[in-house]
C-alpha cells in the first residue's frame, strides 16, 4: 500500500481541481445536440418513408381488388363474341366503302358522259343542230322533203344548185308534168296548178 504524506481528502481535491473538464462537457453537449438533431432527421425521414409505404400499400390493395374483380367478371366467351361482332362490322364497313368507291367511279363516268352530251347539245343549239348559218339550207331541205312527199321532184342545174326543172307526178291519175324544161324560171303558182 502506498503511503501518502498528505491527507487523502486534500490530495483528491487537488487532483480534481487540476483536471479541466469544461471543454469535455462542451464537447459532450455538442455531441448530444448532434445526436438529437440526427435522431429527429432520421425520425422525419422514417415518417416520410412510412407514409409513402402506406400509400403504396393502399394502391397495391386497390389494384389487387380491381384485378380480382376483373378476373371474376371476365367472360372469355363474351369477349370472343364481341371480337367477332367487331370483325364483322369492320368487314361490312370495308365492303360498303368498296361498293361506294365503285359507285363513285360509275357516277363519275356517267357524269363525264353527260357533260360531253351537254357540250354537244350546247354546240348544236336549241334547234337541235341548226345554227344561224345553216338555217336557210335546212329550210330548203325541209321544203324539198315536203314537196317530194306530195309527188313533186325538183332537179338542180349544175354546180350552182339552182332549180332546173320540176317534175310533178300524180299517181292516182297516172299523170306526169315537167315544168321549166326550157330553162325558164318556175313559179310557185305553176307548181300548185300542176298539182291541182
């Protein structure tokens, strides 16, 4: 055993006074504050993660419930018949579109033909092909046709197209009369007299 010359109480007090523990206390206080701050930060992060986990868990439960509902209410036969009905509708629509396209082409062809006929009619005019320059010629042709129907033939002279002679035939009497054979002008009254 060690013997001390001094009183142990004094020795302990002096030893205690020689230790400087204030910086250690400050350090311990700072460490305690850091630990408290770290604990609160970790607690906040943990709370956030727990809330996120609860939200995800609720969403998972909702999706599982929806999946179970779909599985219990899914009818494969009805789905197949629905697909077949939609396919039939699709093919009917395609056929209708094809028929409409064919009809459109036919109507376009008919429209083109009608337009060409309209252009032809517009060229011919309201008289059916007669234009002002041809009216006199057509009038003469019409008169000649009527006279021929009555048994009167008009013969032209040379290239001039003038009236050379008129032959009047009466079938009932068996009579034929020739007017203007001498090159003289034949009057209308003479023709009517020969017919009467």
